[in-house]
């Protein structure tokens, strides 16, 4: 399920340039307000193999400027955020948390900005009325970077460009792993992914837990298209759980074109 949140700046005006990890923490906090045990469980363990089955878009600002390693926004700035949540218990707890608090805080060790959540909208999907096992074909575009990578000998990821010949295979393998975790008895022979318009794809380096001993650098790509075919329930698992790696850190959010 995809949610559209309209946020209005309330206090503070600086957001970390690498805001993805603090924003992920803010989403967990909203879930925690409704169900602390469940929030801890999905944070620590996920739903098998570490998959959390949620992601979120980049923040969409109307007006801002860069300064050093943070983003400066105006007083009462309006920001749009899309959040994808696949597991029913997750989105129910998320909504309860919003109605309990109506505040989203993006904070790191040096700065904190509070937003009032002024509206929440459940977004319609072109495939929402299809039957679960009906095969659907959609074309999507990233609303946050998509991270695809192969493990190297050090156990770290070497991130692939959409123009890499192995890109779609690794993206498909990741989807299959998610299906095996969420639908362990489901056959996956009808699943297909292809990419197009990759010439203008743009890379983005994201630093998670910046300025801490746990600092991690990841890389994803935007500005291209991904065509997805499969049973509706498996396609929804992918687009609501996120494409590729690091979904709970805001990677792999897409919109259907």
C-alpha cells in the first residue's frame, strides 16, 4: 500500500543531506507508537532474511538550499513523502502512530527538524482491482535510488549500474528471494524484469549513519524505467516492499507510470 504524506515544517530548518537513515528511524517511531514490540521485531529481525517489506521515496521539497552537509528549508515549508508498506500489520500500526502523534521528526546527532503531518492519502494503484493470481505488466520509475549489487570477497556490495549486463538478473534474484520469504510455497516462473531508458540514469551516493562508527556508503540509481511482469500479488510485494537492496533505508521506491 502506498501512502502520500504532506508534511509542514514546524520547528527547526536543517535536514541532513543524507537524511535516509534518520527518516527511516522516524517511520519506525510512528510504528512504535502503536505497537512497540512489533516495531522492535521488524527493526531487529524483519520478516525473514532481514526483509522489512517497506520503503519510502526521496523527500520532495518546493524550495530549499544546500549548505555544507545539510539542507535548509523555509519556515512552514511543505514537503511531500511517499511511503510504501506491504505487510498489513505494518501499515495498520503506521496509521495508528500517525493519528496518535501527527508529528514526524528527522534528526541526527547535530540537528533536528519537526514536521506536522497535515494529511495522509492512500494512493490508488492501476492494478489494485486485479485478482491476486492474475498476471499483470507495469512500467515503473524510481522515486528513490534503486540499489542493486553483488557481494564481493570482503562481504561488501559492489553496486551495479542499470547499464550493467547483470543488473536485471540481480534485481530479479532479489525479488525471488523476497517471494520465497513472504510466499514460501509460491512458484516464481512468471516473474520478469527489464530496464529501459538507462542512458540518462543518474547515480547517487548515500551515507547511512553518517559521522558515526557505523557509517556505511551505498549507491543507487534513478532516472530510468523498470518493466515488471508477474502475478499481481508478487508485483505488489515488490513495489510496496521495495526494489533491490536497503529498502527500509528508503531505497527502491517506485511509481507506476
